[in-house]
C-alpha cells in the first residue's frame, strides 16, 4: 500500500512540476539581455566606426508605429575603408526576452562597400526574419512581416542594430562587431 501511495505522489509531483514548463511566459529572461535592457547603449564608438540608434521617443501606444533607424560613420585613420558582406550592412533585432523575438535575417553574398571618412550612412529599420509553417504562432508572424509598419504588442522590448560586415574579403576572423540598442515600452 505504501508503494502505491508513494507512486501516486511521485506521479502527482511530476505532473505538477512539468505543468507549464513549455509556457513561454514562465521562461526566465537571459541575464545578459536583462542587463542590456537596463542599460541601453545608443552609441558605439571605437577606432574604426561610430554607430548610433535613433529614436524620437522610447514609449509608444499600442498600435502606434515605431519608427527608428541606425547610422554608421567611418572614423578611422585612412580616407576610406572597404568592408565586405551582404547589401544590408546593419541587421535589426527586437525581443521582449519572453515571447517575442525578431532575430533579423541576412544573406551571404560578399559585396564590397566603401565608406568615406566622416560620411554618415543612415539605415531605416527593416523587418527581417522568418518562421516555420508549423510554428504555433505562424499566423501572427505572417501578419507581423506582412505589415509595413513596426507595430508591437504591449510590453518592454530591446531593439538593436548590429553590424553585418567583415573588414576584409577573406572574412575569416575579420567580422566587425558593432552593436547599439535601446529599450522601448509599448503601453
């Protein structure tokens, strides 16, 4: 009898502890992401480039289009620099750290782009990413990517612009790692 009661208790405890384990809302937020959301970095500057994310505000109403962009300026010692990568030299990323994540997609062509020292290049936000047809949220993502404007549900989000190029044609060990990001709230 004790074995049956013990077996029943184990089954109950197992089912209770696994209940909701697949629920995205209970997913713990990555500590690195939490740190970025707590301390936005809207400017990046090193010996080669200066990057910025541009936002008019950080709080938006639900249903209000979110407009932002990123810029990059070559500030190195030479009069110009040629970088290598896809046409989209900046890739945008958005996440709430729980249920929403637009990772940004990139192509693999290796096109040269020359930046003249001091010239600012502006990149308006563009949606990029994908989803699987069997994704439970496929209809949401289809609607999201089909909408021209960036409209987000209520929540707090990290929006980032990441460099997407290499410093030489061989691209091995020459990827430039520039990133700028801000935290926005949709109420």
